[in-house]
């Protein structure tokens, strides 16, 4: 791993190192410089091929609670994006924004303790309480609860 990092750093340094310029006096010099360019590019490509072999990424590809992120009738209040509440009439944007910005929640009952929640908003939460679940917050989804970068 250290050798790979060193090879990458060394190739980056050599790529930007100043090279002494020769004055072109004939058409053959242009051919020589092009030949040098391609030979150095081939050397760099070979070095990347030898040292830059990257192993597979060990990322979590399947989130076990993906169905609660807005693709079903049940919404995870800790991980779902604010747009998942669009399906629940009266929730979006005011109540959904307050839920998304005040988490995480230990249970669905914690939704009633959101600061600044009006009685009308509590009634809306009560109406859809059976459609909420509070799963363990996942860092991959909590970061995008308010804005996931999808725009109309």
C-alpha cells in the first residue's frame, strides 16, 4: 500500500517537473519529441498498471432497511429523505422538514417532542403514526435527510 502511494506521488511530481526545452532546428526534432512523449506516456501507463492495481471496494451495497426510505408505505423517520413524506398528505414540507431536521429518534413517540411543533402538526403526525418506524440511524442516509441533491 505504501509503495502504491509512493508511486502515485512520484508520478504526480514528475508530471509537473520542469523539463529543459530544446530549440527545434529541423523537422526531425519534432519527431523526436513526439517519440519521447509517447515513450514516457507508455512508461507512466505501465507504472500505473503495475503499482496502481486497486482491490475491490468493500462498501455496503445493500441497506437492509431500504424499503423504509420512501419506496413503500412506511417511512423511517431517522433515515428517510424529506421528500419521502410527499406521499403523506399534509406532511410536506413543514412537518417533514421538522422531522428530518430534529432527528435521530429513539421511537416514533419522540416525534411529539419536536420543539416548535404546533397542535395541528401533532395531529398530522398522529394521523400517519402507523406509517412511521424509527430504525437505527445510518450515516449513509442521515447526511441526505434534508437535501439529497435531487431537484425537479
